[in-house]
C-alpha cells in the first residue's frame, strides 16, 4: 500500500476509486465500504484509495475536545486499512481552512484536481463540506456535474444496532468489551511504552508492566480488570490488565494501566507493548487487606486463563 500525505498529494497522477472520511476505529461499517472500494476499483481497472484526515475535525474546531477520545491512532488506522487490500492511503491534514471549504469546492479542489477521483463510494450517513452541509443527495448531484460516479453503501447492523464509532466508544466507556469487539470486527487495541511504576504488584507475586499510551487521545476502556492478549517483539502472550486507581494499596488515586504478563520474566522498561482487550472480568474493588487483594488477583488470573484458553 502506498501512503500519501501533504504535500505528496500535489503530485497524485493516477485515477482512483475512493472513499473519504475520518474512519475512527475502522469498524465493520467502515470495512464494508472499503471492501466495496477495493472490489469496484478492480472491476474498473483503477487503483483503490482511502482518503482520510488527521487530526480529527473536533480537535481542530475545538468541539467538546475535553471529553473526546479516539478509537484508533493514525498508525493503527494505517495498519487496518492496509490489511483490507487498499492500494493508496491518503492522509489530508485537517485544518480550519479546509473546514471552511464548501462541498463543491472540496469535491473540485481536493477530490478531483488533487486526488483524481473518478468514482466515490461513501457510507450511509456521509456528509462533507463546511459544517457537513452536503448529504448523500447533494454529494451525488455534485458528482454528476463533475463526471464522478457516487455510490452509497447501506449501514451495517448487528442485532438491530447500526454500527458506528460513537456506539463503540460508548461500549468501551461502559466496559462492554464483547460488544465493542463485535462492532469493530477485531479486538480493541492499546499500545504504549512500559514505564517505571511503584512495583507494588511485584511484592505480591504479580509483577506488572505499567503502560503509558502512545496517544493521549486514545480511548481507555472503563476502569476494571480485563483478560488481554499482550504483544511484545511480535510474540503474543496471555495476561490480565488492571485499569484504575488501585484503591487498596495507593493513596494517590492516580489512574494507572498495568498488565501482568503470564509466563514472562523479562525487563522491558522503555519497550513498546500492545494489548488486545478480550473480556472485562470485574470492577476495580477496594479490599480490607493486602492478603484479600492477593487472593482476588489469584482468582483473576484463573478467570483470565479460562477466558483466553476458550478463544
């Protein structure tokens, strides 16, 4: 897959079948659209392209940014899109100036003149142009005038629920990992650097890797205990993860993300590790003693192994 960013797109020369959007999470709905782009491009003997934006428009336009979190980092998005067989990933820097373009100007200046789009496939609720002014009907009309075929892919639903990035964020914030993973079509990931902690887990016989996420905007699921897969140096391990303030042993009430990796005994400070969330086991609890906490962690490990072995 070729990867383009500004100013690379100034020299874009080949005609493409494309889709455009932010695609946070690259969930099943996004995947449905992108697979149709790849299929249509092959039929038309063109290249397939995903045109996305960075950073998120909400951040640039300062809309509810204090509470807003992302499902996927740019690197995660790139990896997921490449695995769908796309020829070209084009990342357009989202700026205030870009946000002020009318739908007609966006179509002409960006999609046609710069990116050579000959066929555009969009999702069921797609809008673009200043303030999201253009719905599918308007986009199709603009495309017809410009000689660009515009198609819409209908929504993807599971159990009557239309899949959307907002639905997945809600599920993760509620700790519903099963639903989030079902909507995504893969296990929700989180990557970060292993940093020094207080080594309290080691004293109880459960050493943990404290994780500092790669992106401060990455959505962290609800506090609690989780069964996870852990990837380090391209090797996958089983593990159990704690997200929370450690109320039994820590008075600072600082939120931490720490994982106990099973059958693992290496020093990995400064290394990058990636997590895949499999299931939420329980809420974070405050225990009356360290011994009670230790006994619960032992049970958490048993429960994690049971869940992970069932995959």
